């Protein structure tokens, strides 16, 4: 690590262990995969941003230009809840994470709702360390059912949803069971009737 990187780490009180040496490479999906495997959150020696910085979050954003991405990225590595929500209107499942499970359902249904649906119900959740890490892994397991870049509005702000999946609750639930098997994380099944949310599994 050069002086600039060390100063940056010190300034934001970050953990050097979370940094990956990109060796001048672009953060391709292969490099990101390697970072995930090594549990690295940030990369240094990356290709330069527009302003010539070489420090990025794993999602590929320059964290020198936009330090708010540091906070956003780190929250994902905190303890929190990974959940399954369902919208009957959309016949879709959402896999998400939050540090406030009590308020999450309300937020999902605010304004016109997440992904244009406002009848979300959280059906199951699990408390775990590094919630963003587990959320990401589960979503990637279900990648071929993912609805990508669906535009929706929260008030006047245009957003894109990437966390909706064309699967049944049964499938989401069994994916969680399988993924978290042997890990003793506290979980809560709010909806026990799997048949209520028998949506079609529609791979791309
Ligand atoms: Zn930059």
C-alpha cells in the first residue's frame, strides 16, 4: 500500500484487512468473485476513476470521490437481517437485508412501493453477521430467476430494482434452509403456509 492509501485508510478509520490489492486490474466479475472469497470489501491499485483515484468499493465505485459509499458498503457487513418478502400483486419474491426488520415492511410499501408493488409482506427472516454478504450469496444462487433493472419511482425519484425474483415462496424458503444449514442463526418464520405464495418459478 502506498502513502495515499494508508492515509485514506487512517482518515476514515478503516480496517486494512478489508483491502484487496487489485494490481492495476479493473474490478471485473472475476476480480469481485476473488474479493468475495477473500472477504475483501474495498480494493486499492484499481484502474483510475475520472479524477485519477485508485481506491474503490467492491461494487466498483470510487470511495475517494464518494466517501458516502464507504458507510453504505460497511453497513452491509454489519449484523442484520436477511429476509424473504412476497408481493401477491406481482407474483414475485424479494430477497433483501436490513438492520431494522420492524420497519422494513412499511418502507417496502411506502409511496408506490418497491418495484411498483405495495403489498409486500415479510414472510421469513434470519439474523446473521455480515448480512450483505449472505444476501448477495443467496441472490446469486437464484440469479437466473432475477428481474433485472426494473424501473420504479419513490416519490419523484427514479430507482431500479434488482432484488425481485420470479420464484415461489417455497423455493425461496428452501434456498435459505439449504444456504444457512448448520449455521445456528436465529430465524423467524412469519408465514408457515407455503401454499399461499405458490408463484411460478420462471428462469430466464
Ligand atoms: Zn475518484
